[in-house]
C-alpha cells in the first residue's frame, strides 16, 4: 500500500492517491493535497465543499456525485467546476480525504 | 386481512403484484396497484423505433390487463406518502392505508434540468429515444438526415439501461451503412464516465467496438448547456461544465433522471434525486421497516434495468411475506443484472454481473450457454425472443427455467488474481 506525507504525517493512499482511511485526515493536510491537484489556494468556497463532502461521507458512507453536490452543497455545478476544474466530486473527495465517490452503473 | 399497496404498475410493480397474489389466499391479503395511466410500455423496444425496426404503439399494452385477477388497481396520481401514518394520499382526494408499501414508480426523465436542452433545439435538432413519442420523432429526423455530425450523449448518471446509448451508436452505424451514407456521417459518443462503460473489462470490450466502428469517444464530459448555433434545424453544440464543446447537426441525448415527483413531496422517503434509499440486499427502505422498493425507483448501486427489477421481484416477494409473518428478512439480492447489447449487423453481446462481480467474458448461464461480451447472432436472437417472454413469463411473475435471481459464477472467466502476479 503506497503512503503519502501530508502536513508532516504519513497516510495510506490508494493507487489514485485517495486516502484509504478517512480517519487519518486532518484539515491541515487539505492545502497540500489541493496543490498536488493544481489548486494553489483553498478559498472559503472550497472549504464549504470540502466540509460538506466530509459530512456526507460520515452520514452516508460515500461521497456525493457532482449532481448531488450541485443540489445540496449550496454551490452550483458551474461554480464547482470553477473551484475544482479537474472534476469536482473526484478532486474534492481527494482533498477531503474520503474515498472516490462510487460510480453509478 | 393485510393490505399491500404497490405504487407503480411498470415492470417491477406488476411482476411483484402477480407473485404476491399467487402467494396469498384472497382473504389473507388485499393487493392494490396504483398508477397514473393504463399504458405499459416495453421499454427495451424503444431502442429499435428510431431505425424503423419497431413501432412505438406495438410496444405498448394496457397496464391493468397485465395483473392477475384478484389484484385491485387504482388509476390516480399520487400526491404524497405519509410514512408515519402508513397512508398514501392521492391527487383525487382519496387516501389508501397500508400494512406494507412497495415503491415501484421507477425513474423519470428530467430534460428541463439541463440548461438549453428543452429550448429551441429540442425536437428540432436534439432528440431522445427514451420515450415512445421521442423515439418516433427521432425516427423521422433520422429519415431526413443526409449526413453530418451525429452526437449521442448522456448528460449524467444514473440512467435507465446504461448500455442503451452505446447500442444506439452501434445500430446507427449499421443503419447509415445500409443507407449507403456512413462515409458522410461523423458519429460521436459523449459520456460523463471515464470510459465507454463503468466497469473495466466491459469498458475495454465496448470501447474497442466503438473504435472498430469508427465512432469517436468523448469521456468525462459533463454536459452543462445545449446551445443552438443557428436557426432551429441548423444544429448546435454541447458545452461541458469545464467549457469543452462538441458541435452537432443532430444530437440524441439521454436526459438526467430522477425519481417520481411525489417522492420529493413525501417526508423522509427519498434522497436528493428522488430515489428511495434501501438496503441493497433486502430492498427494505431505510425510512421505515414496512416500506420496500424495487426497480429503477431505488438507490441500490445496480443498473436501472428490467432484469434487475425481475431478479429483485423474486427476492422481494419473499421478503414481504417474511415481514408480514414477523420473520427475519433474507438479504439475498446480489445486484444481479443481465443485459443484451445490440452491436449491429444482427448480432448482440450479453453481459451478466452483480454488485461484486463486474461483467466478464465466458458464457451464461453456464459453459454451454450464450457467449458473454462477444457479438453473436445467438444473443441477438435472444434479445428479440425476450419480448414475448416479457409479457408472458416475466410480468406474470413466473420463474423462468435456468434463470435465477442469484448471478451464476460458473461459465465466467475470472481475471487473474493481481496478487498472484506479485
């Protein structure tokens, strides 16, 4: 299992870089994960989404999809893509230290 | 006397009602099916309508006639469900109390939720084949189409029958070849997924088929807006949320899906998209023990497909009986899904999978069965033969010999265990 070091702590990650144990995550790690995803600075709007992702994961055991985020996070889908250009659900989940949202089939 | 109320008389609701009616003596349980109309559409047939290979009106039969005698039906629109009071309120002012409620109202199309989709381009340059009317108007548009850029796109998941838009591409390729104009048509498949399909083995096979047929694949495209680029009839473009563009002369779009409207008006019943959160193995709703759901209406991580509703129906009929008898439920639904995929030229693929096992190569239901993930004439004939089986075997809730709700593991080629390669 690969590891990564964020904010001075070693955490386990999967092949795509998602934390395998969301319990290892702390808010201090988020800016560094964000930079590795090409997001230079986390604004309050980014944090609104990251905290929402964490809360949803704790309540439901899986992160929300972009469409559900757009309906429930208070941030529109358009703005979500401006905040997390490479794919909001995936990138915000990685920064929030939760698993990649399950793809629907 | 117990009362079982089933909301929705589609595939899942009908076959469950018929199974339960056979399971209970008339004096033991009253079974009521509620639906807003009397038209049951064989949805898998809609795929063939745009190519003139099926007629929408021949795919539709009276809904109530598919129910066994002894099942009551109620033709009304649902206002909301009060799960606290165990009552369904109808828009005609009546209310129905229940001991057990089954939600089987499926998924609906929400084209108005995508910016511009239902604007001037809708039904002029942009069509969907997911409704009988849409499939018929697309047939007329394809008849007129003499060449140009045809785009087939999914706005976002989940959708009913996730393979149908891929099948549409394969059949369109075939259709334009037969008309002798394939060289004048650019075909593009646009998906929000990162490949042709969600699961790796099937995605490779289906992606390979797209490439072999000269169909361009555009992935991770989340459609934000559909724009007209000229007068209606002159085409337009899909614009993604991250500002990529795909121009088209004719577009075939699968709109966003959601649960039925009344779900949103029923406190606690549905999720953000109007689907019913259920235990994926027992199909009991999370909101209350006497509420269950099946088919496209649930949030279970299985395909929204008739085969899923069929397999769920067998498990759920048992669980409704167990629940009313005060017994523990069987957590036996494994996510089994089984789909024929038309690949054009009179051939089809078959895929068979469940929650844990992705679609694999091999044969179904055993080594001597139909080939999996490989185009074959036999699969195509299987798909055509399924329509009468749907009306006369599946909806009446009969067991189909050799086809069980649990996914068969035999006959499937397992990928090599990655651990075995060090």
